[in-house]
């Protein structure tokens, strides 16, 4: 049986301050928690993971979609391949 490590108020504060400013990988490393654990905590705190695309993400997709593999774009923007393809379609760049 895997024991769940309880979240401290300090960890929650860090997560709320850094989410959206720092990569998910860096947050997970700093907190020593899995990505799934961090995403679940964000959900509990009322924060939608993924959500709307930012302007810089749209600009990046428009700029590189035809020359960079979707899996690389996906990794750079920390979004699923499906999300990138769907957004490219919405932007008319596929």
C-alpha cells in the first residue's frame, strides 16, 4: 500500500505562486511529488490544468507547426499532442 504524503500549507502556497510561472516538471521536482499528485492538488484548489491557450502559445504554434513535430511542440508547451493538434486546427494552421 502506498501512503499519500499530506500537503503542507507551505507546499500549497508554493504551488499556487509558481503554477503558470514555472514548468510542471520543475514544480514536481521542487515539491518531490508526481505530476499526477500536483495536478490533483491543483484540481482540489480549484485550478484548471491545461485550460485556455495563452497568446504566446498560439504564436508559437503558428510559427512552428509546419516545421516542428507535434510531439516536440507538445513537450515544449506542456500540453497533450491532441490539444496541440486541436488548437492548430482552430488557428487554421494545419
